[in-house]
């Protein structure tokens, strides 16, 4: 009974945190911005397409997470996989360098009875497939974006190459952690030596080693079922392509007729690669500045500010609110059954 009361109070605290963080970030993003005026001048068909694209992004992200969980023996419902996708976007958006996404997802997975090692392996595989495709689109953008990404002047000239090498380093580290037993053991030892993670009781070390063994079993299953990761890559390709299409859809909604879908997605890919690893919540500020630089010439100057505002609203502000509300609803929803294992 005491444990249940503690769990209830913890859930309430998390819900309050979600509400507070959502209100704060929405206020910060929309403060002084005439989003309603922009929406009134937008073509409703293109705007609906942009909103639908982000909803589909969440669904595809959830499917990728569920694929790895299923491989580890966990069957999750559609609501659960959507909850994990919401958690990833929400906590990534409010923490520097998107560092809060995976811990937030693991929290909700643990609440659903999913083993930590299974959840961690699933999220790392999902992150790896996401990184590979986003870096690929970023490179395509660096080559084919009509603005000339490599010709940028000033301090921003260094952002794209730095972003590329940081994201490439993340990919290499993920491959080592996921598929190299020695590297996984090395990082596990480092983790066990962190403050607050050192074994205190005799059973703690056994518990950690058991989790590591379960993680390695999941890695061996992935090696034997390579088709699962190929499906994840294909899923990530569609997911990220849709996500990178949102600025194009928003520009079209405001009457930017000259920009093609390919030039728009290439430019957004290069922009995302430049800012995604910067230590800012949601890459706030630098994303807006980068948008003005990267899309200058593709979008008429008189529409650039409105297109930036509408794009940021559709691919960050509105999804943040949706993911926060979605987490609240799904967390308060009575659990009819736990995950099957």
C-alpha cells in the first residue's frame, strides 16, 4: 500500500512537471509572435498537411521503438508505442542537446513493466537508425541545397561541419555500444563507477551484471535478425523525410511557389545536421537564425519571417503541446493490461 501511494505521488509530480515545462516552453516560443495572424494568411490545406506530417512522424517513431521491443520479447500496444514516441520528443525538446529523450522514455517503459536493458537496447537501436538517416539527408543537403551551405560566412560557417562530425561520432559510438561486446562492457564498467551507480549492497552488482547480460542477449538477437534493423532504417527514412518536409509545406502554405520539395528537404536536412547536437533545449534560437540563413533565397524575403514562424510552430511548438498532452492523457488512462513478455 505504501509503495502504491509513493508511485501515485511520483506520477502526480511527473504530470505537474509535464504541464509546467509545456507551458514554459510554449510561452517562450510564442511570446510576442503573431502566430494567429500567420495562420489566418496560410492555406489551410498545406497547413493541415504539415500537422498531419508531424502526427505521422510520431506514429512511425513509435513503430521503430516497438520493433526492437518485440525482438526482446515485449509486445506493446499502439497507445504504449505512441506514449514512448511522445516522451522522446517532449523530453528531447526541453533538455540541452536532446539528452532527456531516452531517460524519459525509459521511465515510461519501466512504468509499463519493460526491463531496463530491453528498453535501453531498443532506444539505442532506434537512435542509431535515426542518426544514420538524418546524417545521410544532411550530407545530401550539404551537396545539393541550392543556397550553398559550404559558402556560409562568419561564425555559422563552422556549425555545419561541427554538427556533421558530432553526429558521425554518435553513430560510431552507438555501433560500438550495440554490437561490440568489449566496447559495451567498457561503457558498462564506466557506468558502474559513476557517482550514485557504484554497487552498495552485494545484490547490486549482480543486478547490474544481469542487466548487462540481458542487453547482450538483445544485441545477439539483433545480429541474427538483421532484417529488423533494415526495416528500422526504411522506417526512419520515411519518418525523417516526412519530418524534413514540414518547412516546405509551411512555405507553400504562405505562398512560396518557387521552392521545390527536394530543395526544401535538402536545406532542412543540412540545417538539422548543423543544430541538432548543440547544447540548447530544442536548439532554441540557433535554429531560427539558421533557418533565416539556409532558406534565404528559397523563400521570398517578405515571407521568410512568417514561414519561419509557421514552420517552428508546426514542427516544434504544436508537437510539443501534442506530446505533452498525449503523455498526460496516456498516463492518466487506466491500464487494462501490462506489456506481454
